[in-house]
């Protein structure tokens, strides 16, 4: 069933075994995995089915560190960021989980083996309609990257894109809406923003949360367990905000909530002008290649584990970015089509004439747009190395609360995102390794960009964020060094959990969605087992007992 808080009686009392806060990839994955589990579940979501400006405005806050937008790249609607994501997926690497002496605060309390059983289920949830080939999980698909580029420092890496429809990858809010609507043990509550937490007298067991709509309706959701699935900034904000109604706040006994904010800083590190022959080879090697069933593979390079250990570096990967020559070929063809749509016929005719000077470029790109496997072939003005970096877990890179409150009375987030010199040094070393490999393969002379050698702070034009807000409720064995334990349960609580990449202890270089979903599936299995074994009665506000499933139906 799907309800809207704006249409319920004010001050409704709602009951369930499990309350999931946030209807993005993590929240919907947990809910979907628990359909027909015998557990009654509430999924509360801040937004509705579509994007809404006033709801999105609740993300607004203050950035005081390396510049980043707090209300861009995340979406308050059913489906969350999957309503806009690219579908780019990859596994984490084994080294990402390891404690590395050259990276302070590195190391998870679990290893990759703990996630491997859940990755196939996560792949299906992300929309992949066939199993990944085992040899490709760590970038070992043969036949695309020239063997001459391989070295001790660099290895091929492969990303997969979930099948697309009308240019968009799977939107959880659309794809799984009907299952959520028709499940007898599931209730979705839209336009419901968590604004208050009520715990027992010990502060260790959360009893209920209060949710509110922007129209002024309120409800209380009482449950046996709660999962926060609201993204790296909002998960931290909610836990910090809980201190207003729960003495000491949830999970923050040692001041760890909101710390260790990381992203995957992305930026160009080198540029060069390849010859036409080199450009053709580069585009045939480093590109996004579609398959007949809609899955796409993107080929790039990543630092080898041995290089990271030998040189004391972070994990890092790169793809090639191609700047088109718009004077002819595909670039001119696209400009001509745009002019024709605007009824600017003279520029359109000139553009089509220039495009005819390079028909191979036009035909190869049209073929790719139609789903053929041929790579695009463009005339290039420039090629560039575009890196994605892991970050050092830095306790001073963090989310705190401001004194300014939003329309629901909640304190806004202050985000102080910080980079370190190890990010710059990793980018510099990666570029040095790549330059040597491309030179050896006679694919051009890479020209490193000046910022790699600068002593001045890195600017947003050099490295920018990717909306992957990692680490603010990080996983740790010891509550003095993190917020959740190996089962994603908040330290110091009995029944509060967190899902999403905010629990990542370190971020690796891979896009996080697939691993977010794998962790969510793992947590769903844990909750099914735990809640099935625990007593089924809930304590209501008047201290009377009531069966959660009866309450949900009533």
C-alpha cells in the first residue's frame, strides 16, 4: 500500500515491525527483499513520486570547505538518486577493506568476502538481466585494452552500466512501485519527513519517530527496528538532530557522527592532442561499448594493488575524455541537428556539409546510438585523462549542524568537505604511470596539468565532487572510531541501523551504488533473521501491547 501523509488524519499513530526512513536505492532494496517475509514494514519517504522544488529545498545547507552543492545530485522523491543516476556499477576491490599503514583510519571490520554473496542479488536489483562474468569483476575482460598498456602500476578496469530505457537507468521508485503497492505487509508513506526521535529511558532503544509533511500533518511510527537510508549528509544530520529528543543523541557518544566525509574527487590530470590514427585507436580502447541486451561496458585503467602498496597511494581509476572537433564529422552533425530543430536552416545546411567531410565519424556514432556494438569514432581536438580518486578518511572533513532551521524546524547541515595532499600525490603518480604507458604504446604524449605540481590548495576546477557522500556514519569495531558496527547497527543502540555509503569505512574508487545495494541486501537478511527471532509485540504510546501486523492492517 502507498499512502500520502498529507491525506492521513493529523497525529496518526502507525505501527510496524520495521520502519525504513528513506526511499532511495538502499531503502527500497531492503523493503523489496523483505516482501513476504512475515514482517510488517513502513517505508517513509520525504517526497512523492516526482521531483518537487519545496521538498528538495529541505536539503539546503552551508558548505564551508572544498566547494560542494548540498541540494544537487540527491533527490527527495521515491527512488531517490536512482531517478537520475547513470547506472554505472562496479565491485569494490579487496584492498578497499584493508587496514593500510599509509592511510590513516583505513580498514573495515569486514572484508570483500562478506559482500561477495550479495553482489549477484544487488546486480539484479540494479537492473542487470544476466549474471556478470566472474572474470570481469576485477577488470579482467580481455580484448579491449591493448596489452602494451599493461604494467605493474596499471591494470584494466571495467564498469558496467545497467540497461537503459529512454536514456535512463533503472529508477527504483518506478520499477518497484507496484510491488510495494500490492504487498500486503508493506506500507509506503510519502511526504513524510523524520523530525523527532523517541527512545526508552536508557536511550539505547528507539521506540518511535515523528514524521511531518510540509502541509503540517504529523504521524508517529512505532517499530521494533529502524533503518536510516537517507544519504551521507542526511543520515548524519538525522543522527545529530536526534540529540534534541534523545539524551546524548543516537550513536554519537564519542563524537563520531558526521566525521570522515569523503567523496570520489574527479578531475582532469593530463591532456594531449593525438594524431588521427592515435585517436581512432584510443576510442576503440577507452569507451562505453553497448551490448545487444542494453548493458554497456566502459573500459578504463586503475592503479594495481601492488602499486598502491609499493608507492603508498590511494585507490584510483581513470577513463579517457574526448573533446570533439566540431568543424566536421559527428560534432558538426550534432550541431547541425540542433540548428535544424531551432529552424536555423542556413547553419544546419553548413553543418551537414561539414559532417559529410567525415562520414565514418557520423555513421559510427549513429550506429552506436541505435545500440550497435561499434565504438564511436570522432575527430578529436583533444584527449584527456579523467581520474576518480579514493579519499583519505579525515576526521576533520565532516557534517555538523547550523543554528538555522528549515520550515520543519530542523537544523540545517554545515558541510566541511576537505581534501588532503595524498589525493594530489595519488593523481600525480597515476598520471606519471599512464604517461609512460601511453608513450610506450605510441598513443601520444600526455601533458600533466599544472595543479598536480602546485603547492596551493586544490580548487573545484581541478577536483570536484561526485555526489557520493561517503563515511559520515562509518563502520567500525570500536565506537570510538565510527558510528555503526559490522551489521550496520548504530553503536550504543539495540535497534537502529544505517544503510548507504555513509557506512563505508573507506570509499575505494568505484561508483558506490552497487555496493550500497549489496550491503542493503545483507542488512535485509540480518533484519529478517533478527526480527523473526525477537518477540513480535510492540509497546504502544499508552503502554498497551499490540501486534504490529494487526496495527498495520487497522
